[in-house]
C-alpha cells in the first residue's frame, strides 16, 4: 500500500520492519510522541497526555519478552508503531493487547501487521486469547477488531468496548 503523506513522502508498508522492542528503544519511543495527536494519545492511554507517558517508557524497559512482550514497527531509525501484550496473572492463557501507531501511518496496515506478528508469538507461548479495551470513540480500532475478529462481540463498560479475541492455534 503506497500513499503520499502531507509532505510528499511515500508511505510504504514494505519499508517498515518489525522487531521486538529493545532496551535501546526508549529514545525512539519518546520521539514517537512528536508524530502523535492528542486524540491518538488519548485513545491509547485513556488520559489527556501531550506525550507518551514516562511511566509507559519505563515499563517497556522492563519487558520480560514472555509475559510482557512488545513489538516495534520501524522506518529507518523511528518507531512508527508499537504493539504489546501483558499476560493476565489470574488467567495465563489470556493477555491484554494494546497498539499505538503514529498518525501519518494510521490506516496503512501497520497496526494489523504488528497485531498479526504479536498474535503468532503469543499463541506459541500458550496465550489463546487477547483482551482489548477500546474507547467507543476510537472508530479505527473498533473497525480493526471487527476486521480481524468478525465474530467478536464486546461487552460495554465506562465508555469502552471490552473484547475477548481468540488467537488461532499454532502448529506444533
């Protein structure tokens, strides 16, 4: 998928590489804030923050890459998207899913790419379902959930749609 952004640059999903988030990625994650609107930050963190919260950056610095995993989508030296799961301690076959994509890269397949890669990793690690809390005004995320999991039906709580998203089993 190729499209021009407002500055005449081509956005090509083929140019994006995905890899596990690493201990040297904190500066890249902080720089990502410059390419996120307040609306994007609000729908991810459920709070009116003008930048990616430092507590989030520090939490990602302590990933164990098993119960808490994150993948980064990079273009050159910049993170254009990040997806993570956190395994539920009470139900280790379930994990909470969260995705954040920079505004220029939204609607270009980065989120779908990240979630697909993360889902395959999670399934190999014994996770059978993702949980996702999506604000009702986040139409893009609701649409993505319905595209990836057309049979998923949410419950509703405090302005959010709460989904259980089953993962496809992996071959042994």
